[in-house]
C-alpha cells in the first residue's frame, strides 16, 4: 500500500493521505473492503459506498467476472487515472479532461489533448459511466475496459504511439511494477491490465443522493414547487422522458439509444455521406471509420460511422442527466452553452433534416415552463459531487517529469 500511496503522490499534485487504509486512498467516493475472493496475492473483492438512488444489485450485476473489483485494482486505477505520465508529452491524464472539479467532465467545449490539439467532441462525464450500455457519443466501445484503451493511443488525446509504448513507460516506474503485481499477480505489465485497472477505478465513480432522490424516497420538501412542476413537464407535455428514461431500476435518465436531434445537421449530412461514397463503404474498415469520428465535419455523421446504417446518420447517444448543471457546455459538439439554451433548442423541435428522430418535435412550452424544466434538472445534482467540485482545484496541464530516458513526443 505504501507503494500505491507514493504513486498517487507522484500522479496527483498536492495529494495528501491520512492513513494507509484503502477507504482513505480511494479518491472518490469513500469505499470499504468486503468478502475475500480468489485473486492475486492478498486481493480482496471491493465495493464502494453506493449512493441513495442507485440499486446495489444493479451495480453488483455490472461487475464483469473477468475483471472482479479488488482494492488493489481500484487503487492502481486511481493512480493511473490522475497520472500525466501516461501521455506522450507528460501534460495530459484521464483526469485532465474528466476532472473532479467539473463533475468528472471538462470545462472546455471540445476535448483538448497533448500539444494543445483540439478534438471534435465534447467530453462526457465518467460518473456512472459503468451503467452505460456503450461508451463514447457514438457507442463505439462496448465496455469501460475497451473505452479506457482508446484515449491513451488517440493522437488528439493522450497521444501514445502504441500499446508497447504505454507498457514501456510504466515499466520505467518501479512503483508501478510492484502495484501491477499486487493487482494482477506476477508477470509482465500488459496494456490490457492498464485498461482493467482504469475501468475498476471508474466503477467506483458513482453519483446519486440528489434532492430528487430524496424526493423519490418520500421527502416532499426535498425539491421546490418549481422543480416538482418541472418533473411533471418532463414526464408530460415536454416528454423529455421519451429519451431520458427513468425508473427505480435504471435511474440515470437515458435510454442508451442514439438519436438524430438535428445538432450538426447544418453541415449537410447528405453531402458528407456522398463524400464517403467516393470509396465504397465496404472498403472502409472499422479503424478508418473510427478515425473519421475524430475528423472535422465527418464527425457529425455520428453513429453511422460505427454501424454504416443510413438511419443512424447524425445520431448520437442520449446523455444521462445526473449532475447536468455542472457539466456545461452541452450536446456532442458543445453547441449549447446553458441548460436553458438546450431547452430552447428542443422547444423549437431540433433542426430539421432527413434523418431527424421522429420523437423530436416542437414542444410549445412557454418561458415559465422552460424555467421549471431547468430547475428540475438542477435537482439531479448529487450533494457529494457538488461538494467535491466546489472543494477541488481544477486539473492543470503543467508537464510532469517523465521516467529517465523517456523523451517527450513532439506536439
């Protein structure tokens, strides 16, 4: 554990720890160890504190048997999450874009990676990401493990040239060699284990226990009258719940489905599709289509780049709404700056285009009703997430010292 504390201190500037207990090491939220299971030496299965509003059975059900959660994996994943040394130039960590100070999202409109390179899409929060049926705006990753691999190698994000480069860099840090052995057993560090550790930490990033959750638990005074009216509109006249679905079993306000709302349609989606037809779609492999997701203009084709189905043109995943007031700007391209802007966009019926989802239609809401909806969404902010955002200094892009013999990749 002392080695893990050392890694955390190197990875997170100003990191202070009061004890060696994992409950204190875990960055967010507080956690506890439970029953012992067969894992690498001294490993224990691990369960975080599940906030009110999330069914414990649902969290437990989504832990993959091939990556059982353990204290060692979570602590290692936390260290990796905040460590800029996993980027080509030592300036970017996972937390740089998924920042606790902004509810594990990004204050920038679009993702900014190594060398100040700007991406094409807004950064979603990693809070409750374990409950997503797919990852990224276009759903191109099916698991947290698969998702964790991609930013490390993306030239617009962390910019490492290949998997071997990531492993070589970690092997150059003695504390990591020991902590990987503690988490995964004796043997060489693998890229897959890097992803497993990151995914393990992300499965502890949970958000609920909001005023809305207390209201649903039976406290009528937990939310305001305006927020109650907004909840009625959300389920009724505005019909937001058609896509931002909610139930006690799945309380995350998303259907996990992809919809064309008209965002980005001003670029002429048909023209972009015709640009792809200059080369048969059958000849465009998944790697090339994935690259187009990070290419200006073509990125607006959305889910189509993954499925190659025309009905998915311009479609993007419905984002969850918890802590939404803390994660501005909004939409996959950050085109809406405030929640009121978002509501005005939907009130007008999105932007018409050939592939517009049939659920998108004018809502005919007045200004008071729009305000009530915005107030309702503010009731979805977790107390602990808000407190952490208020008490946490934003991540910086100050370069860190790379292991001896490691040269920074050119920007």
